[in-house]
């Protein structure tokens, strides 16, 4: 239950998406024929001519720049090479296939991306190289030869397979391709691409002058072009403008498109539009970018030779951090973040003197500046630990970043009795109470140290007078620890020889319980009793080892089946052993009290094997079904009390409907079909499509057969239209009818490959394959529609075809102030008036964003639509609202009192105009929590109550604020207010006082509380 609550806390973390700019100029849209390459080629040539005869480099340079991915150029790979070595020295192929163009001819030079393994987040494989999210979708890249064929020769392992294909003039391909089998090579056959949507035009500044070198990227947002995740500020490279500001983009799918424009010195701009069919061209586009503000400064202390491989990055200061006391004190007068600030990072290099100028920034917005260093070996940028982050406001100069040279500890580790060097040990060092492990370039903790010599570099001691802790642990020796090492920035301190006194060891002998033969390469985990959770995850994960974990003593058995561990004298410890092909041991107890080594023998059993066959009600095998299993007795790392995510504790049936689950502990086990959406977590009860468990008893060395029966599989295909036009980019999800009595779904996910979700592509078509036949509710969502649409459908074993015709109902209106002036930027929302009818869907996608320090963060939030706000004339339009049910429209603004219209009912395709609002002015109250000396951390409860005359109703606002930060209460009625604050400590309420404040219209009042 605690695990569930913890995840729920994560789910409610809010993270907003940012508003978009529309295309300024009208676009000339002409439908191009999509039947053949000849027609498309003429269309494309015409567009190129209009754009100024762009060459291939104008389209592809930005795409290929700093790709960071391995590129294997395959020149005319013959089909016969698929079963053996190609050119001399080449590895045999793992995965092969052929890319075909819209005319059926092979495509040369197409870029093919592939990745295997379970991925909780379906990050596009062709995302720009610098994106922090790229590590969640690490891909291998190859290109096709003259015959359109490609071959992957390394970097892929058997498992779930994802593909992406990009080729000039064609719609990109992003799809799941089942699993890469164990038997290799595997041929995918032909991958056919459709004609791509073509955009041609210019990027200019406010004076109409061309902007050269502007990068164009495809925005990554769920529902756009088949994406299942949202990556604010990042995109897929599409090209760059030439010297005349001209661009040609020809790798977009049909449907709504959003383009991110990134030009040095200009504010990031997003443009959007729509293409109804593949091959459509839109020429004469003009994208206008405006100059941005600048932050200037200097990096001090960095060596001259290092400046060339450093850069400074600016990201918007995180909303919560921005409220910290002291940060906003330096803000320009009347500073308020702009509503259209784009989250994309801005980057600048340092000149020979260390000076930098970060341009293209939004005014009135705080930015966090971080310094990054180029890792030439791993070909990526990493955060420089030598420079502290700084916060600055655009328009300010003289920002000083200080490079603190790394410090290092140098020493040699010896055996105190023999004075011989020790070469197998672990080292931790660092400031504070939690020193970090010494790691290699790949991030793995180092254990082997030739001649016992260590250089622990990249240490940052901190403020003058602070100390560094050093900890060394070696089997057969007492742990070495010093907490008083004085180390200055830039100093390399030689500690000389460090002698470790001999101490008892724990010798673990692992043998096969049946044959008494030694078991080599077994993993042995030991931790203090009560801390076994430190190794539980490693025990469940195949071949994982907790290197660098100070709470876990870890070792592997040698060819004699013996592992040597460092003892923890006087501490009662828990010990568990795991090995491939064996059942993990029961936890054993180890207590070393004397001076002698402790020896312990652990016998591992082979366990039993379950052969599970899945058939439908007609007895036919069902392939590709996940089978979940659990032990009825508790084992080390047992997950029965936690949430099971996709990929854990489940296996997939083969083409015969069979899955073998080996090394099962003797005893009772249960099996079931895990047929709900893969990669999902369901809250508040059982998963909606869960099967009942089937129980079987296993004995050592025996095989038990289990048959699970499921409903026959069916197929649902169809098309989605809106106003009679095919709708691409719509997200569809199937819900078992019995589970959809409530109209709000608490589902969270991000994994690819769900058979119960689909996205419409070219022509608005969609397909659900291999789903259980029966009655379902389809919930349909689209980024351009305000509310989801639902309908019931029956999926039959022989297949079902469906046409979903969406109504286009709109609500339009205008928002003014009490003097009749239009209000810009007022947020407008629509919700169902009936309880349970909401315009929120939690799809199989998440928002992944970069923090203000460049680290990857994931928000499992409800995927709300981008906020609708009024334009400069105060107008708004809500498109795609639910028809036939009462709706409520509400408006809110920081300096005006919100309002709402209730009970609006629309007919299909109705446009309801005149839903206008007139808002009275309001003020704001900024609450500052200043932490006193030794002040407590944690949340403080704030309540503001309006002071009214006797008999009048009072208004109140309440919130919680972290100690040491500030927060603003908006839309406060003018007048006198009482603001009180209190916190709780162990259930005891501690009042911080009550203050009276006068709130004036269109102004911000301030109150300050001291947190003791």
C-alpha cells in the first residue's frame, strides 16, 4: 500500500505545457497526388524551385550534425549476406530489411534506427542527439544501400523491437515490430514509406530580413505523428535555413504538424498547421522570429585550453525553485514570467577570455546557468562539476561563473601485515556524509587497482575549512575510513600508503544441491539485517550487481564456487545467493565475532519448470500473450505487495502459445494472463482486464503443465473522421465495457507496444490486433480537441470495421474587464457539468522534461490539453467539446476575479458563440516564508480569509508552501484580508501568526512569516 501511495504522489506532480504561436501568414495549400513517385517528384521539385532551389544540404545538414549515433554505411548489401559474414571483417547481420519508397522502388540513403529491450518511455529513436531523454531510447543507426537494404550487425539483443525510418521526401516511420527473436539473423522484409508532407518557405526577423542557420525540428508531443510521449523543448531534426533564410521540410506525416524554430540570438518559436493527406505540400510559409534578450558574463578560473570544450546553457528557473527567498529579490522591477516562454535550452560558447553571451532569452524570466564539458571519448556533453550553477535575469551583464579546479586524492593500499599491495577493493570519497564510489568512464564502480594505486579525481571539497571523507573496503581486511581529510580546490593530495589491517572474511561456497558440484559465477549478496532491501532489486534483476553500494557487500564465486566477502564484524547480516539456472537461496544469517574467517556453504536447487500454454475457447494457441506468475510463499525480492510494471514477472507466449518458466522454487505457484495494457499501472482496484489465477504445485526437478484459456482474439480496424475529413494523430484506447462505468480513468504509463491503444495515421486509419473479442468502450482523444469522445464497440473474432465520425462542436466567446477592455492571456477551460465527465485522459505517455540543471525528469501527470488562453482581442475558441451533455466553461486570471458559465449543451457540429465574460479587477497576495536560524523545513499551511461585515459571506484561499520559499495567491478580491500560517510537527500544530493585509486591484500585497 505504501508503494501505491508513493506512486500516487508522483502522479499528482503538475507540469504544464507551453502555449503555441500560429503561422503568421496564410499558406497556399495544394493537394499532391500520392499514387506514385513520379507525381510526387514533380510536386517536390516545384516546391524546391519556389524555395530557391535548395540543395540536399539545406535540408539535411542540421539533421546529421553531431548525430552522436553510430552510422554504418551499407553499400549495396546483398540479400545473400543475411546468413553469413558480409565484407571481410564484418560481423554477421543481426537484423535486416529493405526500405521502399512511395513508388515501390528501393530507397537509398534512408536512415534506419532500431532499439531492443523493454522501454518504459517510448522516446523517439531519432530524437536530437543532445536531448537528455535520448538515453531512454538509445538506438543503433544504419543507412540503406542502393538496393534499399540495411543490416544491423551489433548493438541489438533479443527482446521487444522498436524501429524508426527517415528518408528525404517521405513520411517517417515509427513503430513496434514485435520481438527480435533469439534465432538470428531476423529479416523484417519490406518497410514501405508514404510520401511526406512538404513545407517550404522562409524564416525572417521582425524587419523581414532572412535568418540563416535556423534549425527546424519536429515537436515531440503525444498524438502528433504517432508519438506517445511529450518532450517539451526538444524535437526531431528536420533541417536548417540557408543563407537566404529558405527551408524545405519534407519528412512530416499527414495530420497536424508543429515545428520548432531555433535560431541563434532569437527567441524559440513554434509554428503549427495541418496537412490532410500524405504528399500534401504547403509553400510560401513565412515564419517570423523575434530577437531575444541577452545574459552576458564571464567564466573565471578555467584553464585556457579547457574553454574550447566548455559551453554554458540557460534554462528557465524551475517554478518551485524560483520562489526561493532571495532569488526574486534581485529580479527587475515588475518582473513577471512571460506566458509564451519556451522551455528549450539556450546555448553559448566561451571566447578565449572566458566571456559568453546567451541570446534568444525571454524577458522578465529567471534563468539558471550551468556549464557543460564535451566528453570526447563518449561523444556527449556532461555537466561540469567544477562550476556552480548561477541564476540570472535577461538584460543583465557581468554574471560571473567561477571554475573550481578539481581536487584529487592519491594513495596506495597495502596489507598492513605483509606490506603487499592490495588490488581488489572498493573506494568511496567525497564531501559530506555520503561519499561517492570511484567509477570508470562508463560509470561502473572500480574494484581492480593495479599495484594498489588509486587516483580519486574530480573531487569538489566545498567551502574552505570543509573536509573530505575517504572509505576503503577490501575482503579480508578491516574497513578504512577517514572523515578529516583537509582538501582544497585544485589540490592533488598524496596520502602515501594506506595500510589495511587483516580482518576476518566471509567465505561462501556455492554448490549444486543435487550434485554437490561447485557453481561458478553465482552472485552473493550480504547486508546488515534490516537492510536487505538494499539488494532486493539487484537480486530480481538478471545479472545486476550493486557495485558502489556502501550498504551491500557483494561478490561472485570463482571456478571453485567460492566467493570471498569482506566481513562486518559484530553485525548480524543476511546473505542470499543467486545464479543462472538455479532458484535463489533462502536468506541465511552470518555473524562474525572472532578473528577467524567465517565459512558457509549454500546449496542451490534447480527448482521446477512450468510450461504454460495459452489457448482460446476453441482450443487454438494464442501467441504474443504475457503470462504473469507469482509464488505463494514469500521469497527474497518478492513483489506481491508492490505494483507490477510491464516487463517484471511476466513472459510472452511463442507462436505455439507456449511459454516456459524455469528455476521456480518448489511449492505452490499461480499463473494468469496479463492482458491489460502493457506498461500500465492501475489505481484503485484490480486491473480492468485481469484474468483469474490458476494454481499449480511444483517439485524439485519436475515439470508441470498449465493451460490458460482466454477469449478468442479479434481485430478492430477503422478510420476516424472529423467533419468528414480523415483525422490523423488521434489517440484511441480500448476499455473493457465492464470497467468503464466511471468516465474517469486512473491509468499511468509510457511503455510502447500496448495492444489496447492506437494512434491514427495516414487517412485517419487505426488498427487493434490480437485483442480479446468482446464488448469495449473506445475513448478517443486528440491534441486539437478539448474533450475526449467515447463510443461502444463489439470486437468479433472474424474482425470488426468501424468508422468514427467525430462532431465538430465549438464554443466561442470573448473576455473583457469591467471597463469593456479585452483581456489577453486569460485561461479558459471546459469541463463536464455532470460528475465524472472530465476532459482529462491519462494515456500511455508521459511528459519528459529537462530540469533547470539539465537532468531528465518525468511527470506522470494527467495529459491535459495545452491551456487555452484568450488572444490580444480577448477572444477564445474551444474546439471539439462533448455534445449532448451539460458543460461548464470557466475563466481565470491572476489579476481578475474568475467566472463560470454553467449548463451549456451543444448539438453535433454546433458552434455556440457569444459565451462572453466580464471580469472584475482583483489583486494578489505574495506570501514569503523566511526560515530563521535553525528553522524547520517542510510545508507550512497558509490560509487567507477576507474581512467582511457582519452577515456578509466571506471568501477564503488556502495553500501549502515549502519553508524558505514564497508563493503568490491570485485573483484576490480587493479589500482587507487576514493571512495566517501554521505548520505541524508530529501532529502538533505550531502557529506562525496572523497578519492583516490590504489588497488593491491590479496590485500585489506581501506578507512575511518567519519559520522557527
